[in-house]
C-alpha cells in the first residue's frame, strides 16, 4: 500500500495545478485582460488577425454608431 502514496500525491498535485490554471484562465477572461497579453504575438506572426483585432477594438471604442453609406434604414412595403 505504501507504493501507491507517491503516485496518489503526484496525481493530487497535478489536479491542484490544473484546477488553479483553469481558475486563472476564467478569471483573466472575465476581466478582459487576455487581449493585451497576446497582442505582440498576434502582430508578429498573424498580421491579418492583428489587423482584425485592431478594427474590432476601434469599433468598440466608438462613441456613436457610424452612419450607413446608404442613409438611415427605412422599411419599404
């Protein structure tokens, strides 16, 4: 029975570490801080993805919605 103790403690430690990392991932996603962490990687290796991210951020920061080039929406019957 003593031979199982190291294996059980290793599995228990692994479960604790994975649980802590899962909690950390949920915490970071809830706060919205994950976007800035990968920005340098996105800019260097995924240029189109980085451009799309910048466009999404610009759209989110707009105070008023942009007008449509066709004018205001009107229902036609």
